């Protein structure tokens, strides 16, 4: 808004400024002239996990490994695509007898935990 009360588009200044909290004495969503403004969204709509811990669950990875280990589902879930494809191929070439590998892998993930494709430990 200019001094006459007319709206003018903001002019680029070459610098970025972010208003996270409204100025003191004002309600969120209004500046001094009463016009509305939208603050920058500071938190994503999904849950944040501690630094160094995967967003994948070891319980989900273990259950997928036990139930669908023949198809490499637990390893696909954690991002280990090469191991998952190997589990799938071994199961296909051995008429699903090789599915024991995925079953045991799922149990080991539940008991010992595991890592995701970036090497971070799976969350509980």
C-alpha cells in the first residue's frame, strides 16, 4: 500500500526477508494498515524425525520381509533395490524355496534393526 491507500506490487530489493512471527502488537495475518499477509509455512505437514534416523520403520520392514520376503518387499521398502531384486530372482529361480531368505531377513530386521538405503538406522 502506498501513502494514498492504493495497493502497489512490491518492488524487488535484491534481498529476501522472511516473517516467521507477526510484529508485536499485531494479530497474525495483518500488518499495521490492516491488510492481510500470509506468513511462510515453517513446519512441513509431516512428522520430523531426529537427525540420523531413517523415516522408515523397522517394524514395517520386518513384517513386509516376513510376509512378502519372496518378492523382496522389505528391502524395496527400505530402498535396497539391488538386494530386493536378488531376493525376487532367487525366489523365482528356486520355485519360491528361496523365499526363506526374505523370511529370515524380515526376522533379523525386527530383532536387530537395519538401515535404509542412505545408511541411517531404521526407526522403532
